[in-house]
C-alpha cells in the first residue's frame, strides 16, 4: 500500500514544530543536532526524543559514527541531555549524581527573549529568578531513572570488559550485553515482576520466547541469553522470513486461544482504545489537527466497544521476533527456530490489537508479504476478524505509532509521521486493500481420504534395476505412454554415471528401464552412439529428444540433438525463426542435419548457471553483457516487426501468435494439473501460487510492442566468455511475445538458484539488479516484470515437482507467492519459504 503525503507549510520547519511543541525556551539547543553537538563539545547523533510540553525535553544521543553492530555500542558513546522546567527535578538529579559519584553536567544557555514565541517569552521572563528551565547532560550511568540500576550493574559486573549497549531509551529501559558471559540484561525504570509472570505463562503454554530471571535479585534487572541471527524486520529479504511469519501467526493464534481463567495476569500495556498520543500529535502538527480529529472520530465509531480479553503480545511487529538462520534450518530438519521477545506490554487485552499492530508494522516497512503470511498462519488456527475490524485495529495502531519517527528523531520524521496518518485514513476507507490471505477453497470441499502431506509422490527418488541403484534426475508429464524418466547411475566415486531413460506407469507404479543408449521412439540415439564411440548422452527426455556430445579427443566438440523421425525439420525452422538473437548473441552453428538429428558446433564459454567470481566483477559483467545482448535482440526484432507492419504481419521472422499474459496463464494452468498428478502433497501450495500468479498476470494489459522472445530464458541457456558476445542455447522455443516474460523468467530463476543454494544471496542480487536495469531501459514497468516473475515462480514450482531432489524445495518456492500457506503440514512446522517476489501493490489499485 502506498499513500500520498501532503507537505507541511514552508514556514513550519521540522525543528520549528518541535520547538513550538516543547513550549520551553532554549529547546532548540537540544533539538537541533548541530547545536546539541556544540553544547556537548563533541559530534553526536540524536537517537530518541521525548517531549513533555512545558515540562521537559529529553534526548538520547550517541557519538557520531558509532555503529551499533552485532555487539552494541561502548558505554561512553551513549548519553542523554535534558531540558527541564522543574527546579525540584534538577535538584534531585544533581543530588543523586553526587551520592553515586557519577558525572552529571549542568549547562548554561542563552535564549534571547526576542527570538522566543510569546508563551516561551513569558516563561523565560518568569524564570529569570533561577527557577528554570535547566539544561543537564550525562552518560547512561547517570540516567535520571535508570542510572542507579546501571551503576549497580557496572559495580557488580566482574568481567574486565565493560558492558555494551544494545538499546537505550532514556528513563525507560536499557539493554546491555555482558561480553564476558554473553548474557543480555534488561534494565528498567520499574520492577519487572509482571513481565516475569507473563514470560512464565508464555513458556508454560509452550510458546517460543526467551527465558528470563532476575539478575542478582534485582527486580528491575532481568537477565537472559543472546539468541538468533537477527529479527524479522532486518531479515525480511532472507528466504526464511516468510515461513517464520507464517509460523508466528500460528503461535499468536495459540496465545490468543490460551485459557487464562484464574490466571493473575496483568492487563496489556496498550493504552486506551483511542491512543492518548492523538492530542500530542495534533499539538505537534497543528496543520494536521483537523485530519487527526476526523481520524479519531472514525475510530471511535468503528473500533469494537468491548470484546473478550485474551492474552496478547501488546506490541507485535517483525522486530519483536528473533530468527535463527543457521545451516540446520532447512526442509526436513524440524521446526523453524524463532523466539518472540519484548513482552513488556504483554497481558490481557483485545486480540485485534496484536493483529492491527502486525499489519501496521508490515505496511510501514513495505513487507506486505509478511503480513499475509502471518495472517494466513493465524487463520489456520483461529478465525480472523472481518476486514473492516482488522482495518480499524490497523488504523488504531498507525495512529498510536504515528509519533515514533519523531521520537526516534529520524531525519525525515515529519513526512514519516504524516504518511502514517494518511495511511490510517486509507486503510479505514478501503479495508479490502489490506494484504489478507486468500480464502482456503480446499476447505469447502469434501475432506480428502488422506491429508495432502501424507500422500506419497508418484515419482520416486531412486530405483533399483538389475542390482544397480539409479537416481531419478528428472521426470515429465505422462504423454500417453507413461511418465518419461531420466535416470543416472549412482557411483561410489560420486561421479555421475551414464544417463538412461525409463517409463513410469502411473496406475500401477511399474517402471520400465531402457537399456543404456536406447529409446524405442528415438531410434537415432542408438545410431549416433554406435557411429561415434566415446560419445556421451548429456540429456535424455525419453520419447522426445536426447543430446549427445562427442569429439573431445579428436578435436572440436560436437553436439547432436536427436528427435523423433521426421521432426528435425521443425527444429531447423525454430532456429530460423530466432535469427534476431544471432549477432547480439553467439548461437550454435548448424553443421549437419538429417531426418531425426541436427549436429551443432560447440559454443565455447562458461555456463553462468555455475556462477562466476563476484570480487573481480566477472559475475556482473557476464550478466550485464547478457542483458545488453538480449535488449539489442528485442530492439532489432521490434524494428523488423514494426517495419513489416504494426500488427506483426508481413515479413516478420517469427510466428504471428503473440505470447502474452493470457498465454502464460494458460501454460500455468496446464502445468498445475501435471504437477498435481505426481505430487499431491504440494497441490495446495502450488494451487495458491498459480492463483496468485494468475491475479498478477490478469493485471497486465495486452502486449503493446511484441518482440522476439526466447520464452525459456534461464541461466542454463547462457554461456559467457570474456571479450566475446554471450552465447545462447536452445532457441527452438522462440516466439513472438512480451519481452517482459524473458526477464521475468530470469528474475524468478535468480530467486530459485538462491533458494537452492547454488548462488549466494549477493550473486542473486547482482542478477536482479542487472535484470531490473535492462527492463527499465527496454520500457518494461515493474508491475509487468513482477507479474511475469510470479508466473515463472509458479511454473518452476510445478516443473520441479517432477524432480525428486528438489521436490520439497519446490513447494517452498510455491509458498513465496502465497507465503501464509507455506506448508501442508500441521501447526508449527511450515516448509521453509524463499524471499517473496516483491510484487508492487498500491492502495490505488
């Protein structure tokens, strides 16, 4: 979702708004980063700001350039400064610092009366007798409310290495890492007995959170372990983020359904149904006061007046969920490891508060897929509220969090605050645009005899034949004679043995293995092998085609493609149709042909599927040159088509039927039917993926400027060699169509290779960057590119259902298009999901 943001009046600068809101003379000295640095005598960056109008301005800061990193910040890099009106509070702060021997500075400041607002001028005049305001600063150990506990931690911490600061909210809490033990301390300004009580109840329910206990008997200091590799907000692009969000939905549903009868649980610390910050918000942004009042009025009418009180998190968002992404977190290795943390606000409250908080956080972060995944996981265990109620809770969360950008003092806090208000209005206006999960249509029909997860796939991973173990490398849909299989002999040296063909009879499960080098419907295969001793079968789709390599020891390498008798002419025609690829690309030269074979010269180069180094730039150069060659072929073919006639008739070198979004949608339907027949356990995930791709493709208008397209362009079709044009293989699928399909196909394969572990995330990202660059230069919009990318993802999920090695992971790939159903198995063991295709979704659709 996106929303239009109106700008503030030019004379109301962000700093001016904050100063006016504070109603304290001298506030600009702590609210202006440059003046704050000058005040403290070192360059600092404000981290948090808390303003109580007419009473105080409190700013947390860190040394400029101090990166948090994985181990936090040094204590000396973190501090606070406060402007306060109360002489009593000033006295208390100075007295406490003196008692504990910590450094606390008081700063003189000047605030010319003529530069102040009328109200501030009056206050300044009243303060001339020394009653305030006062300006003080100190380190984290002299924090006005946390300093005592932090000082005790420092005194009792035995390690020679000082604690590190992971998080600091002045006067509220600090999170410290003890380097010697790796323990994490949470230091609060109040006793944390209620938090311990809630944590204990979560753990009794079997919900994943971190164990905590008092640190050395201190009720305001809790200790726990440091866990995981990051939170879901930071790890949003990671392949595990979507299934983690799905699992989290199930966890929160269990939390909300927990029996809390007789439990002495505290009320959730979520405030009133209408956030009390709305008044502060209107005071801070007077030009938005009418909009805020209108929003509050709407919320009062649509938020449920009452409802059941259940155990809730109270502040649910992706940054409250830790995730472990170590190498053991792969399909088949148990539950996805995550922990829900920061239960400070957890207690009894309305379930909608958690759902709205999650939705609001995901919308603001632009990770709608995580929102959908979470709600889908939740809906598998507990009924979701209606869209209108979810929208109300989401808008309520957006309003409650509207001041967060200002409190965190981001450089763009003003437009960020205004964007939250506008988004809250948009959500209320159009609840149907929330990223809700698709209805589970499978649940409407009769219950299947077996759960999908319990249905065995039709294609086995291995078979035994005449005492030899054969691995099933690939399979294809039944062509009326059974399912064609491509087999490879397993060897102790792990080198692939020779390929063999076979047929699988679907009704009986019987497998017929062909003799090595034979195929009843490809007689040319045995003939070619007999005529060329030492030739090797490199690809074999029984009954349709095979590829043989020969000549390594006798000079130039040759490849022979064998097809059914009489079909070689069709192959040659297809190659002729693709002539626009020749020139920008190197294409295989045809050396000879007969009734059922075509012989090609070898195309030298490195198959990009196998990867290239990143550090020396080879990987990026290979892909940039590939995409530039592709773009040149698109331009060339478009030019020829447009010269021949706007409708593509005349001398166009390729067939006139245009392969666009409708044709691609039809291909998906066919592939779904094929895949469901061999892998019923993945049918539900694939069905939702295909449905999602159909929705995206339906949004694509007709093909305005068709061109020559490869139609099956992926990394196994491309060879790269420095100093030469890239080479392109297997152009017999060429067609007239939408060029966005080719780059969408490549983009989807980058996701798949990353998920397979064949490419690193950095390699996959380079490929995506180069694809996006080429698409932009070719006039392909992001929405169209995303639609075809989603189509290829769905198709790959179906194709790889026929390949036992990747079958489970292919279900995961399907889940990237519909992540809330990333597994067919029950409760909290979802399959792992790849990073979702970031399809562009806006409120304006």
